[in-house]
C-alpha cells in the first residue's frame, strides 16, 4: 500500500526515425500513434491508463490503503495482518555511546548519505534560484546529521535524489544510509526496510479552486457556470458526479478512487504521471479537482494561492525515515533524534513549511506531531 | 490520327473511295505512303515534345518546388525540436537564463511560424500536408504558452514550472513533432515522385521514333526495288532528321537523368540522412536536459536519450551518422560528418560523466556539466549541430548544381524535336512528290 507521490515522469512519446518511409503507411501509423499519445496525455476521461506501465511506481499494487471504505467516513490507521501497527518502531538508544556497526560506519565516513526528493514543494525541493535543497524533510535530515556526524553543511550530508520507485532498492543496496522522502510506513514495506517512528501524518484529500468571495458572487448572480456554487466539487460526495478529477497514476489516490464506493461517485478520471501535473491540469481547466495526499496537496496550494485543500483526509498515512533492516542501531538512533525533534523542532518546521492553513484543517486543532509507537 | 464525329457518312465514303484508288494505282499508293510517313514524323515530333516537356516540368518541380518544400519541412521539424531543446536548456539555467539561449528559442519559434506560413501557401495540392500544417498552427501557440508558464513558475522557484515544462515537452513530442514529421514525409514523398516522373524514360516517343525510322527504311527499300535508284534525297533527309531527333532524345534524356540521379544520390538522399540524424541529435539533447528538469524522476528521459543516441551513432548496426557518411561522396561532405562523429563521441563521454554526477547527488555539478559554457555536453552538442549544419549546406549546394546540370539537358529538346520532325515530314513529302511527278 502506501501513499505515493510518483516521481516517474511521462515517457517521452515514442518517436523513432524511419528511413525512406512509405508516406501512406507511416502516415497512417503515425496518426494512430498520435491519437493514442494525445489521448493518454490529455487524459480526458476513460480509466484506460490503469497501471500505466513503467511510469507507475512499484510497490503500490499490494497492501490495503488505510482509507475509510466509504467516502467521508472517519479514516482508521492501517493494521497489518498479524494485528500490528506498522508504525511501531524500535525504542530509541539511551545515549550516543552505544553505537552499533551502522552508526560507527557513518561516523567513520564523517558524512551522511540521504535519499531525498528534489521535487516535492515544501518537503524536499530544490529552489531554482538558490540551487539549494530545502523543505520539511530536509530539516529533519539536518537534525539527524547534527546528531550523527556533528554538522549539517554540504561537507556532512550527501543528498541523493531518488525516484519514488527507487526508494527501497536504494536502501537495500546500501546506496544511501537512509531515505527521508515523504515515505509512508506501510505493512508491505516493513519487511523490506526498517522505519523510524512516524514524524508526520498525512491523508488523501481534495484540492479544488478556491471559492470566490461572497461579494463577487452577488455581483454576478447566475452568471457563468464555472464559478457557480452548484458546479463545484465540494467533497467526496454527489458534487463529484461528472466532474473531472485528477490524480497520479499508481498513487494511493488512484487506488482509492477506483475502489467500489469511490467509483460510485461518478467522477471522470484524469490520470497524470505525477501529482504536480494535476495542478497544471487544474490551472488549464482540464480538471475540476485533484485527489492527492494532504502533505503534497499543501505543496500544490503553496504554489498557487487560488487553490485550496478542503474537507478532512480520507486516509491516515504516517511518514517515517526508512533505513536498512540490518541497521537496527541506526533506527534507534534516529528515533532518539525524533524524540527531541518532536518536542522542539517539529512545530517551528511545521509553521515554516506548512503553516498558513495550507493543510486545510477546519477545526482549530493545533497541529502536533504523531505520537511515537514502539514495538519492544 | 482518326477524327471521329463531324460529317461521318461523307468522310467514310470518301475514305473508302481513296483507299480503293490507293490500292489499285501506284500514284495512289505513293500518295498514301507519303501521307503515312509525314503523319508518323509529325506524330514523333509531337510525342517527343510532349513527353520531354512533361519530364522537364517534373525536373523543374524538383529543383524549384518539391526539394525546397522538403527542405522547408525539414527545417520546420528541426526548428521545433531545437525550440524544445532550447526551452529545456533555458529552464535548467533558471533565473540567469543566458540571452543566447532565449534568443535561439525565439528564433526557432519564429522560423517555424514563418516556414509554416510558406508551406501553407505552397501545399495547395496535398491534403495530408495541409492537415499537418493545421495541426502545427494550432499546436504552436499552445506549446509556447506552456513554455512561458513553465518559465514564469520556475523564476519564482516553484517546482510547478517543471511540471509545465514536462507538459510542454509532451505536447511537442506527442503532437507537434509527429505532425512535422508527417509533413516532412509528405513533402519528401512528393520530391521522390517528381524525381521518378522526371527520370522515367520517354518510351512512347522512342517507340514512335523507331516506327517512323522503320517506315522510312521500308519506303526507301520499296523505292529502290521499283526504280533501282539507291537514294531518294527527300526520304534520306527525313531519315536524317528522325535519327537526329532520336539521338537527341535518348542522349539528352540519359544525360539529364544522370544529372538528376546524381542530385538525388549526392544531394537529396544525403540531406535526408543528415536531417534524420540531426533531429535525433536534437531530441537526444532535449532528453538530456529533461532528465535534469525532472530532478530524479527522469529515468524515462534517459531511456529516450539512449534511443535517440543509438539512432545517431548506431548500436549494432550502422547509425544515422555512418549512413550519412556513406552517402557523402566528396571530402568536404565527409569531413563535416566526421567532425560531427567526433563531437558525438565527446558528448557521450561527457554525458556519462554528468549522469554519474547527478546520480551521485551532485545535481549542481551535473547541471553545469550539461549547460555550462565549457567542457559541457552542451558544448559538444553545439559542435555536432554546427558540423551537421555545415554538412547540410554542402549537400544542398551539391544537390543544386547537379540538378541544374541535369535540367540543362532538357533545354531546347522539346522545340528542337518538333522543328526537326516537321522538317523531316516536309522532306519525306518532297521525296515522295518527286517520285509522284514521274507519273505525270
């Protein structure tokens, strides 16, 4: 399972040079190809892009999303088959002295190698103007690096950009010491990689164009269908019928929207390779609403002030730091860092990156980190 | 030729009467022979003039029309691919997008738009070409709009810019480039068919010529048998004229054909091969840029890069450059292609290095390695681009001179054949008239 934010980008459309082509035959073929390509690209309807080949990240096919079975219900955290909570991790190490092999290895190297994302706004992204990588995930990386190698400068951390589908292989092969990349702790992953305790909880949510002010609406009564209240997507309910709803191929959102009860809402799917592509479609009017996880939805809302997250999350998806299963000492060490991060750094980081009500929490609940759970 | 219709009954009875007269008396027979010979010779002249004019028109179409149109379509195709590549380069540079890159993008878009307007005015006879031009005219403003949205968002530091650029890239590869390719294919098919028309042998004219020659030979042999005179000057003159037209026709056409063939092989084919390779190189460069624009999610672009590169350099079998080299027939053409080959090798090495840097977490260094001014893949690509430009210019020149040489052989042939044939017919009539006078 897992909330995914697929980094796979659209495969550049098929184009191979022919020598001395037969004009008619090639023309005909090319028309067919062109139609196919443009159908997929513009994604106007049809669920034909289900499992869109190699652009879909792996690791989403199995498992069950921790979603409410019915739209609008209170979501429950995922439970594994043996009844365990996947987010339960190893107890933190008592002090910095009891370093095991993994911690020693990193300390000797003097440098922490972390798998991150450069493309998730607010979480891990490269600011094109400064060239620096920053975000909520990156702040956590820095906190871990300060504890492990005594610094958070470029001489202490190597950021490796890895696509969504390479997160687990990169850890297993030892290319990176850990992955901090909006990675959901899920049952089908905990036997492949070791997770820290949860540092954030996200869930599938709706992103829609903001409603106009009351004043604007009264100025033009009944004028135009676009701004009309009747015509807006207001939640996972009847307002979705016939609307173009955008989500990323291979994502939890896709899985959720294709499940029986969500399918019955009658939305027309617009499937794109990457969640951020949905904002492009939304801006171009090719989609009416986007289903994505709240964390990434917040990133979209931050890039376009005229869209907002609405309603409550439909799922509970805890994020964790992923490490190699063998590096138990490192897991404990990271959990120790997280204990203090939750107390002192979490809230400032939240306010810096995710404040401004971008997460669309309707009740005035104060944002707080998820509680740490341990299994030993 | 028989003329049906008109006063059929009287013409018919008149004809029957004449044939009867011709069959029974020698003057009648001579008259008929003279008429047939004159008709055959005039027919020979007319068919020659008609068939040669046809071939000349096709040859002129090759030089003045279909080859320039094919070259223009190739430039549209190339300009669009180049625009897409430049857009991605500029995007990677972000805030300090070099002026030259921006200007190159703008020039590509301007060129495409202008060439499309020219093509729209010219392609009045090709439906398929018109359709592609319509697709391109519709898609171009949409594409530029997406690129500008990408730039605006990118300059604000928003990853959304990258998403817009990917969408623009999709539109370019999914809609515009295939349409440009089809336009190019349609125009090239027309060039091929014009070449075929211009080069086809005028068999009908040659056949009629041989027939006329045979008839003249028979008439002279008959004359010799009946009169024991070896020569009839009139018929001899007619024979000379017929032989002259036949030699001119066969010789002139053979030479024109070889000139056109040379222009096709040394020029047009080379240009097509170079163009295919050039566009593959442009797309490979675009893929290289997009891999970095996608920031860690560019595996699909890297795959596409490898595919385009394989089309340029070949993997297993000969690639586009090797093919172009085999078609280049002189040192100047070869050296330009070889220079491109050398630069592509450097490009590939640097690309591997840049990929290593990006995969190793040194994104900034990788970007510098790709769009930097020195020792970058961009520098290598520019060299490839320049070499291919040079090679194309050279082959275009070769095409033009060979095609004009070939075209020259057609000049005067039509009118000359007609005049000679009429003279020959007159001579034949005179020759027969001389024999006929002996019966008065």
